């Protein structure tokens, strides 16, 4: 029975009780008199009892109506309080989805600076290796914003209800073990390391770079170890087990790397959010800050 009742029926009922007439209730609610009358009648049918004794234009509560009034007032107050709390939360909390490499390189300095300027807003970062699911999490309201590597064709208005703003580029580099013969080079053609062992990432969205670039160089990589964690990949390279192809952001400080001579050796860093409904104001404030903070790096082409 309660599930069938609508909030506006309770609002109309309470307004009619407080004003003492349908016409005054309609004026207070800025709706028509028939709308108020119809909804109160509908509520009475659902409750199977009359709530008012009607004498001309005047209303007097029945015994059932008098019992319902304080309950309806408490229910409406609780709903109003709940909505206020939700609005307050949405105005001061932001949940951002991010792959590990962005979380460790791109976000820390921006989070620190944003927190100093907006201490009232709490930003939570949700790390996920499987970034292909971020769009669904945005649609479901689990995330307010998401960072992920995107292809150039995904920018702008080409992905339906998801807005994509390109923040900059992150080069794909060749990570070298200590003492490698190419360590003093600035860049290499990947065919120069054909036949050497590779450590590979098997996480969604990152594994494609190795076969893509090796295929472009006309060789199949000899993969001796696969992992879903970039930290493990770096440690295996450091241990001399092989080379690795990795986004520059994911390279551990102190590791040796060289750029790859290929137009394919680049990924774009995208900031994603839903167009409808738009994220809460706090999320939009953080998005604006993130876009502005990365604009200087983007002007220099690469985010670092």
C-alpha cells in the first residue's frame, strides 16, 4: 500500500490540511485545484477511507485523516532531510576512476594542490586495471569522473553519452634492463630489438601496445613473462629478464628507457564524464581544475 503512494500525494494532503481548503492548497503549491483534488481522491481510494469531511469549500479532517497527518509530515520531513544530505555530499565529494599509472604520476601533485585550494571537497580515487569498464561505472553513478588512455577517435562527441576531454599525450617507450646496449640512445626503431626477450602487461587496455608496435616493426615479440601489474613488470626488467614496452607514466623513476620511432608509440590521456546527467558541482570543479592543471603540460605535448 505504501509503495503505491506518491510523494506529491502526501504533499497535497498536508498542504490541504494546513490551508483548510483545496483552493488555498493549490495556490500554495502553484498547481491547479483539480490536480490537488484528484490526487487527494486517489490517495483516499488507495487507503480505502475518506481523509476529509467536505463542507462546501471548507475541509475538516476525519479521524483517519487526523491519524495520517503527523505521519505524512514526518515522512515529508525525512525525505527533505535526506535530499539535503545527498545534495551536501554531492557538493563536497568526488569519486575518480583511474588506472594505476595515472594514480601514481599524474594525480598526486594535482590532488595536493586541489586540496589546498578546496579543502571542503574530498576526492576519492578508485584504482582499476580494467579501465574498459569505466564508462559503465560513470553511467551507474559509481564514478563521477574517470581517467583512462583513449584513442584519438574517441575524443569529442564520438562516444554517445560519455564526454571525453583530452588532457595530453603519454609516449609509449622501450624500457631497458641495466647495462643494455641501447641505453645511451635517445630513440630506437623497435626492429633493433627483434629477437630479444620481452616482459609484457596482460591488463586490458595496455597489452595492445606491444603487439601493435612489434607488428608495425614486422616481428613477433618473444614474451618470457606476463603480469597485470606495472610495478612487477618494471622489477622484472630491472632484474635483467627482458625489455618492456610501457607508457612513460608507468616507468619507475631511475629506470632506463628510450623513445620508440613510431607514430603509434603514443597514447592520449582522457578525462571522462557523463553528459546526462552531468556530474555534481564538486566533480565539475575538480574536472575544471584538472584540465587547467594539465594544460601547460599539454601545450608542451606530453603530460609528465
